[in-house]
């Protein structure tokens, strides 16, 4: 087995070749990224959308879209790379990230609200 | 081929329950997956820092607020520096796979220059803020801000050191398989940092202006 492997382009090269993009991929990714970066900056700097909530939601959507673009066109993520283990690791990480972010913000927001000065804990039921 | 434990030739039909040898792994064959898993763990570090910023980002302690501190045009320039460095690193990888040493070195230099511009602009911004009294110890918001953005900047700095190291390696040894693998790892690292920056400019800078 090992003799055969050494005759081919080495392991690093094979593994890397398995998931590298073309010039077209990089240019598409770059073009999309420029748009997805310019739009949120323009929205916030010009105040085009009335209302902060609407703007915040819009820039979040642009950020998520751009992260997906980077993953696909720059990091060449797909369900096949490394036999599917890359995407498994990423899905697991995403679940942890969501738990950390949502959990922290949710719990600490309520703690904060209850710790505000002027809050009389003796009045709590 | 993998050797299978057999109980000697005479009893070749004996049941076999396990392999006595690990099957061959080519050197470096699992490096890219391992590096990807490192990046995922790094992602968790940043998730914790984003969570801290999300919790503390509104605690100004009567100090300066994002609107007083952040200059969006500068952040936009910074963002474009990092985005340009991402695409030029992509070009470096394309020339790497074509085996063109000179072109690879050229694109790596361009990438490093964009990266240095990014770090330079960020340090300029930090210096400006600290000069105005917006130091990390001023408020919880500023502590969280400097920790999150500083950690990202530190990663970019380490990436730059790594890039220079690889330029020297490629200069000495050329695009041998080991160097191609190392360049592919740095490629993932560099693009990953750009992904983190998307979160930073969206939620810290643009989000800060909306607070």
C-alpha cells in the first residue's frame, strides 16, 4: 500500500487537490463578497432603512450570506471534502456556537434585567 | 496491504477478529482535516468572545460609546484590505497547484502586504482610541471590544509570521509536497480569519453604530 502512495503525488498534495477551487470560484466568491460587504456598510452609513431593528436584521442576513459565500468559494467546503468529516466537524461546531451565543445572551440578559439598580428584590414573589 | 492476523498457514481458515497492523497512512495525509478541527476549536474561542461582547457591549460605565469611537470609513478600508488579501491568497494557492514558484511568492508577498496594512490600520485605530482615553480598563464594553478585536488582530499577526516563514521555506525548497500542504493549511487559516472578521465588522462596528 505504502509503495503505491509514494509513487503518486504526495499525500499533502492529493488531500489539498481534493478540495481546491478554480480561478472562477475565487473570482465569483470575491465579487459576491464585495457586494455583501458594501451593502451593510451602505445601509448603516446612509441610514437607508428606517428603524434600527430592520437595519440590524438586514446586516445580520448579509453577514450570514457572506460567511456562506466564504465557506463555499474560499474554503471550498462541501459535503464530500475529507469524506464528509469536515462538514461534520463544522456542523458540530455550529451547534456549540449557537448554544454559547444564544445561551449567554439569553441568560445574562435576564440576569442583567434583574440586577438593575432600583430593583427591589424583597418585592419578588 | 493490511496484514490480517491468521493463526499460521496450517489454520488459515481460523476466524480472524482484528487486524494486527494499522493500515498505512501516508505522511501528512490527515493534516488538513486535523487543521480544520483546530480551526473549529478556534471558532469556539471566538464564539465565547463574541458572547462576552454581546453581553457587555452596552455597558459603557458612562464612558465613550461606539458612536464616539468608531470611524466606519476606516473600518470599511480595513475590511477591504482583508478581503483583498483573501483573494490574493487564493491566487497564491492556484499558482501553487500549477507549480509556479515565482508567481506563488509574488502573490504571497501581495497577501502579506494587505495583511500588514490591515494590522497597521487596526493598531492605528487602537492607538487613537487609547489616546482619547478609551482604554480597555475604561468600561466593560471597551474590555470586551479590545479582547475580541485584539484576539482577531493577533491571529492575523501570527498568520503573517507564518506566511513569511513559508515564503522562506518555498524560497529554499521550492513547492515540494510538504510546502504545498503547509500553504494549504495557511490558506484555510487565512480565509477563516476573514470569516471571523465578517462577524466582527457586522456585530461590533456596524452593530455598535446601531445601538
